[in-house]
């Protein structure tokens, strides 16, 4: 039997499940733990910890290269980007990312990485292989969210204190647009069809949907919808959207809602909230399995990762990780 801790409504309940209920597909799951300065490596089939990798101080943003050979870990207090070889599960090199790296994005070819430097109000653009700084783009105060369009044409950074999404022309490395959104934007992602840019705002408690259909003129992009969240018995200020992830078919957006201990599920067609899923305390960021059937979310205050079944929109189980888990990356 496999013994797994499931966090419910701020309390921990023990749930005993047979090992046969574990996912049948082979995955490796990486979770950054900002308090422990580690990355937890989990076997996706057994849900057992394979290894705990020591990193630089305060690892938060975490992502895999397109070829899955390397894992990038933004160590905010270490002012560095640790690079982990996914074969050996060892830190093999570092990228001089600049002060307080938060989130990052990689182009589709896996050659260029874009890093949000919160303390310097900059986006640092680096050659992944050599570590050479290709450029620095000044943006608003406290940049955090980073995303690159599917065609690599635009890169977007969100600035928490300026409450803006900044559009960067990836080729020229110039700022070509600024869009005002709600308070303290944390993450930005293009919709799967590339026609919209979605931005989560933690303090504003909303998701801003930006019309990006006029692809050649980012200055014309504008907010066309703000999606709010409401849960009976939960104070509005506890509904704080941070991470965002589109489902594999693009029909749903999963939104970790911080202190509310819930994941909001948004129908991307109607742009209405479809459901709320109770998870552990203070979910930060999540990631879908490659086949799109499961969603894995890091719960910062219960030190675990909850696994959600996408078909039923139900939390299945939670797996202990390190202290203050923040980000999730999944390797098939």
C-alpha cells in the first residue's frame, strides 16, 4: 500500500491508496522548494522521491529545455540560474542571470532564454549554450512573468508594481507595447491559438484577457475581458491568481488561487469560471502531464504537490515534497 498525505481545507488528512492507483505513464516531476534550496525529483509512476537536488538560494521559477535535456532553476536570492542535467540529476553549470531572477521563458528552438530580473526592472536575454548576455530590456518595476509566443516573435514580461504586461520584439530586443492590467500581475501566457494574451493579477484577483489578434501591431492590443473569482465563505482578498496553465486541448485554464487553497478552472470559450478544486494551502504554480490527463500543483504552505484528474476535475492525492514548494516542471 502507498501512504500519501492529502491536504483538505487547511488540515492534513491521511488517505491510504493502493499503489495501482498511481499514474500509469512514466514521468519525472521536478518541484522547486524555496525554503530548502532544493529541487525534489519525483517518479511519476510510483510518486516516490528519486532524489533531492541542492540548488542556490531560494529556487522558484523552474522549466525544462524544449529537448528535456536540461532543467533551468531561477535562484532568486542566489542571483543565479542553476542548470540541471536531467540525465545525471546534477547541477552542471550556471547562467549569470542578473539580480533576483523570478520566472523565465525559452524560445521554441531552445537557443535563447528570457529572464525576469525583479530587482533591476530588466529582462535579461541570454544564449543558453554559451551563457552570453545578448541584451537587456528595461521594463516596469518588479518584473516576474515571462512568456514567448509560439512563433518566437514576441516575448512578454509582467511587472508587479507597474501593473503592466510589456511586449518585447524578440528579434530587435526592443519594447514595442505596454498594456495596463490589474494589480500585481504575476504570469502571462498566450492562448493556444495565439490570438489572446492572458495575464494573472494576484492582488487584483483577476485574469486579464488581451486581444492580440492584430499580430503586427502590439500597440493595438487591449484588455477585452477581466475574469474574477468568487467562492462562498472565502474572503475576496484570499482569491489570488498566480500561475496559469492551459489544458492540452486549450478548452480550460487552470489557475492556482493562493490563500484560498483552490484551483480555479476557467472555460476559455465562455471565459467563465467553471469550477473550483480544493487543494493544499497556498497553491503557487502547476503543470499538466504531457498527455493532458493530470495537473500537478505545488502547495507552498503544506509542503506538498496535489495531483488533479483533468477529466473529473477532482484532486486525487497529494505527495510530500520540500519546504515552500513553488514551481513544477514535468519531463515525459
